[in-house]
C-alpha cells in the first residue's frame, strides 16, 4: 500500500510526481508571456534558478509553442562539453533549406545547463545571433557565466529569475494537482513551502511524504501537530 497510497485518496497516479513527463503544464508563479515575448522580439534571456524551480518545464513550454516551426535548436552543456554551432544550425531550418544548402534564419537556440557554457561557444552563438541566423538565444541554468559571455551579449541579456516560488503560487500549484483535497489544508501547504524555502521540487516531495504518512495512519486531515 505504501507505493500506491494515492489510490486510497482517489488518484490513479501520484499527484506530486516530479518526473519530467508528469504534469508538464504546471507553470505557476512564472510569467511565460514575458519569456515568449523575449523570444518573439529576439531579446536574449537567461532563465536562472536553482534545481527544482521549473526550468525544464519552461523549456518544454517553449518547445511546445515554437518547435512546430522547425526553428528550435536545443543543446545541453551538461551532456556535451562543446557545441558545434555551425553543424547545429545547418541541421535546422526547413527541408528546402537543407536540400538547397541554404542557411536557415531566425532560429531559436535553447542552451540548457548554460552555467557550463564555454567562452568559445558563447562567442560563436553571439556571432550567429548578430548575423540573423539565430533570432533568439535562451540560456537556462543555475548560474550566469558572465565572465565567459562576450561583452555585447552580456549587456543585452535579460535575466528571468526563478529562485523562489511565492507561497500563494505554491498553494495554487498544489491545488491544480489535488483539487480541494481536504487531507492537505492550505496552511500545511504553506508550511511545507516555507520548509522547502520556496523550492518547487522539494515542496512537492514534502507534500508526497506527509500525504503518504497521513494515509498510512488513516488521518482525515493533516495538521501541524501530526
């Protein structure tokens, strides 16, 4: 029963799952409109935040919105040390571009784990951006590698800080997942948010643990005394 505790309170799947494939539409407390507008206007941006603050979810939304245009390139600095910008650009764009050898334009380049970006790649990305090959640069990571960015890019870069999810947004996030579940009152969600120091992933883990405990003890509602 410990693994399927959520069946006892009416859920087919774990409502607090933190797996990448689960609840991909959960973006609460972060303004996607600003991020999308920066992409559409070509403003370089860095989505900054510690582990568990929703960076991967936001990337999924960007790919979902713009990926159908075959204009999105994704690269993770955590998976490969150095990128080949020219090769990545050549593999993007329309079928016609690839057939005729034409160089695609107005690409959206997503750089995940950009805290590990090396200076050479940063320069090449900025040059492609200045040439119009890349329309939008979206960096995502836990720390801005300012010393490795060319001065022109650093001066244009907008920072979207995801460092902490506000308490009202945290309650909204949990309610989206569990509805009006009486077992988990808003006051407890707020307390767990506080103990997680605003970290979304950690808060969801705490919610799962207290609900698992409550189900095992046949509690109807969780209180601070528990």
